[in-house]
């Protein structure tokens, strides 16, 4: 019998992974250092007042999935960028850094994680965009992923 996937623990893993990916994009820092920062529970100054954030620890968060998302996106970012390019309405370099992080995360799940249904990938990306993106980022992310899904995944 397979391992039971807890949707809330995966959602929390994505919550932390999107922030870690964004941090990597901005700083170009060592991914192991960024991962360690998140796993240690240290908070950035602006996070000190966010009491509602989930915990990056089992059983609340699928830590292995967090690690897979972060390292997978970082290691495959050029491939992911080339896969998303045909579906973008503007050049990649014109994307907001959070939109880029959101799309990279979703493209990683869509192309490398066949265990995650494409509808879940899209819905989770929309929710992350609403939480972390600019006002209409979720619409943009949804549009890109809706166009990409039929090609990248056999529905």
C-alpha cells in the first residue's frame, strides 16, 4: 500500500517552497543555505509579525516535498523557463519575481511530479498567487497554466 499524502501538509510545503524559491531568485544565494534558513524556523524580519503562518515541521508540513520542490525548481529552472515561455503573454524577464517563482513551482509540479493531478497544480498555484502575488497575479498564473496543461500533461 502506498504512502498517504496529506493535502494540508503538501499545501504547507508549497507555502514555504514558494518563499524559498523567491528568496533564491532574489539573492542567488546557496540553495542549501536558503533551505536551512527555512528548516531552522528562523524568521525574516518582515515575518516576525505573521502568527498565522504554518510550521515547517512534520506533521504540519511535508518537509521532504518542500525540499523536492525547492531543489527541483532551482536545478531545473532553465528547463522550466523554456517550457513556460510559449504560454507567456510577455517576455520572461518582464515577469514579476513572485509570478516567476509561482510559475516555476507549478511547471515543476506539472512536468516532474506525475503524482500530483494537474488540476491540483493549477488550483494550488492560484491560491499561492492570491496569497503572495500582486493583485491580479492569480489570473495571469491561471491563464498560463490553463494553456500549458494540455501540452504538458495528458488530461
